[in-house]
C-alpha cells in the first residue's frame, strides 16, 4: 500500500518539468552528487567507465541511454542516432555488447512505423557487432504495442533482441508462455510504474506470487531468462527451483540495477551465478531516478543526506 502511494507520488513528480530542470542542473554535479548513486553519468564515456569497473569485479552489464516519451520525430531520430553512436563507442571500448532501450524513446507514442524503422536501424548495427538489445517495458498503455513491435522484429529474423515482462500485469503469464513458444529471451521484473486497478495487481503479495509463477515458466521452458530483482525471497526461490530441476546457472542470469544491492550482486557472482547490472546514463535521467525513489521511500533520505553533506 505504502509502495503504491509512493509510486503515484513520484510518478507525478517525474512529470514536473520545472523540477526536472532544477534537478538536471544540480543532480549530476560533481562525483558525489545525489543522482550518481543510481545513474552512471551523463555521458557514454562515464557509462563505459562504470561498465569497466563492473566487469572487473566479475559481473556483466547492459548500458541504457536514458530517454523516453520523445515529443516529436526529430527527437526520436536524434535518440536513434544517439544509440548508434553509443554502439560504436562500446565496440571501440571493448566492454560487453549489451544495451537496453525504450520504444517511446524511438517514437512509439508518435508514429509506430517510424519507431519500427528506428529500432531496425539499431538492431542492424547491433547485429553486425554481436550486441544483444533488450527492449524495456514501459507502462501499460504500451504493453501490447511493445510486444507487437518485438514480434514484428522476431518475424523478420532478428534474434539479437529480447523483451521485458512485468509480474504486476496479470496478462504477463500468457505473454511469458508466448515468448517461450517463440524461443525469445525475457527479462522478468515486478514493474516500476503506477498502474490502474483492473490492469495490474495492486497488492505486493500478488505481484510477488506472479513473479514466482512467471520465473518458473521461464526457467523451465524459456530461453536464457533474466531474473531481474533485488528481492532476496525471489532470488532464493529462483535458485532453489533451478537447482531442484537441474537447470544449471549457465542457463539464466540475475539482473539488478546500478547502485542497488551491490552486496547481493557480488554475493551471487561469487557463487558463480551470472549477474548483469543495468547501467543507466545520459542527460534524461530524471524520470528513471524518480521511479527508483518511488520504489523505496528510504532512498529519499539517502538523497537528502547526500545533498546536505555536499559542500
Ligand atoms: P521490491 O520492490 O519488492 O524490492 C525488494 C528489495 O530490493 C527492497 O526491499 C530493497 O532492499 C531493494 N530495492 C528495490 N528497489 C530499490 C531501490 N529503488 N532502491 C534501493 N533498494 C531497492 N521495470 C519496468 O517496469 N520495466 C523494465 O523494463 C524494467 N527493467 C528493469 C531491469 C532491471 C535489471 C531491474 C533490476 C529492474 C527493472 N525494472 C523494470 C524495475 C522493476 O520493475 C522494479 O521496479 C524494481 O526492480 C524493484 O523491484 P524488486 O524486484 O527489486 O522488488
């Protein structure tokens, strides 16, 4: 209940352009700025530096050039070109080739056909260089269209691409079965957005139960699923389920967000599980940052302490 209310509050704040402007001015200043705990930096070079540190400690990474809900086709085109430059930089740097992106960043809410074209441009370049591209899942008005765009790509023969399903949506059980039938790679998450009653489970116990159900479906019948959570109960259940069924740790991976439960990331990796850290970066970090605050109100205290301790 508290989490639902805080998600609602922070999603409202995320939409405030004046706060965004203010935060953008101060949030990333200096190496100890408050947003840096969750965001690797504003430039791809900073993200690559973070990726190097992650890889040096035995973890893998996926880089996400932050951005969503662009306002026009010119911005969607700029985001697409931005991603293509990121791919080039990653190739030149030698860090692992794995990215995450959002379709509204490529123009989905303006014109679906153009978004598909933009995604294809990225996937072609990604394919050429052996990248895996994860399409993040956004809020529920975009669920069906995101899966449709994914399937369009899949039918056109792209295999270097995967999706995300959210256990807060009751439909995700059927979607997971569909993805298993296709042989597509799925990242299962609980869901970061404030969703209306009727569309999504409102009760944490239901979200968790659905997470376990989908996680099992993916482990048993899916293709290299990603179990993306910081919840020790979900992680323990995944480990037990995999062990009891002889599903080796090479057949799935755990994923966590940059700056969250680094202790757990390291512990799992030391036990020879594959762990991938989602590394967000870029100038458009405000909505992502607000979602992280909304998930855990204690983070607000962390941010306030950070601001107060800055000179
Ligand atoms: P839960 O929220 O129950 O938290 C469990 C525990 O984890 C907490 O008690 C706390 O210890 C820790 N924790 C969780 N969030 C924290 C935070 N912000 N700060 C500090 N500690 C925190 N969502 C989505 O809708 N679409 C997407 O594409 C993605 N992609 C994605 C990728 C990856 C790699 C991850 C890990 C997550 C996502 N998410 C996402 C976000 C996801 O839906 C969810 O909002 C968060 O992971 C928080 O949920 P947990 O599963 O961690 O559990």
